[in-house]
């Protein structure tokens, strides 16, 4: 009997899909962020929701201290699922993690994504110019999160037990983002689409446009309605764009792959 892969939730085995879409969440989020995507994209796309330690069904596991230490272990966990064409979608922190996984796969001589979708994330080679907040005391940490990104639900802010459960994971993820060290390598071969929210207070269109320097394939920038978390509020528009780019899924008008 096959053991479940702790790094993936969703359609992990036995799917008749033509393509795997690996989804990497934003800081503090888990695989459930993408729980409705499989149904909305249709059976030709298997949505594989990447699950990092320290959240949801892995809440008791310690988060990784850096992206550098995370990537080799995470890549090990994903290798078995790159046995068919696949693409990546990464949101905010998840975009940098997905980017580094793609480069690690290339270093290992493994298959590469056919397309890379990034959302609400500045290009990895751009300098991080904001003050670091992962070491702040909890009240100041939460205040800075809300000012820059928003998105912390009121029920968490008002419930001390929920804060004690979830804030450490969010803090650890913010540390991953703030301590990320970009190292130059050749551009990815796959095409790249960068999505941004028109009301995002933190990630500007120019920060997204800079992703074009990381691909040797085609590049497209698409702005959608919403703030940093537009994947929750503008999901239909986002999934339509992904489906159309891949040429498969319920939104695609022409056959792909």
C-alpha cells in the first residue's frame, strides 16, 4: 500500500489529468488555500497543493529555518509527481519557493515545468527593501503584517488561542521571505506569467515586470482586481487566465499540450 506524500494534498494519485499544477501558498497559508481550484479548473488539470511543515495537517512539525534548507527536502518530496507535464503557481512567498524548486529540479537534471505562474511577488533578484519584521514582538508583528499585506482574519486577531497556534507559522514564513538570498543562475526555459493585484500595497507592477529577466520563454504581466490576496477575491479571473495559458481546463478554448 502506497504511503501518502506529506508534501502534497489534493489529487495526488490515480488522476486521469493531462497536467499537474503544483500550487505553493503565501506566508502562513497551507494547501487549503487552493481547495476549490481542482473543481473549477476541470479534470484535465490535477491540482497538487504543496503542504509545508507547520500548518494544517502538519501543524505539529517544525517549520524550516530558511528557503535554502527547505528546497532540497521539498524537491525530494515532489519528484514522484513530475512524471507528466506540469506547471507551477506560487503566490507571494510561494512564488519564490516554486522558483527555487524549479531551479533545483534543473540542477538535478529532472523535468522542468511547462509554465510558471507567479502571483503577488517581486522578482527574486530584486533587493528586499522593507524593514524586517519577523523578529518583532507579537503586537508589532501583527500590526506590520496588517499594514503591508492585510489578510489576517479578525477571528485570529481576537482569539489568543488561535494566535498562539497560527502566528508562529506566519512569523517563520515571513522569516523565509525576509532572509531569502538570491543566487544568479541561467534563466528558466519555461514561459512565465506574473499576476498582480491592482490594489496591492506592497508589490508594484514594476516589481512583477522584473520577472521577465528570469525566463528565456515568453513573459506576460496581468493585473487583476484585488489586493495582495487577489487569488481569494478574483479567483475566477485568475483561473481563467491560467487555463487559457495552458490551453487545457474548463476555460480553455483550444486544445493544448
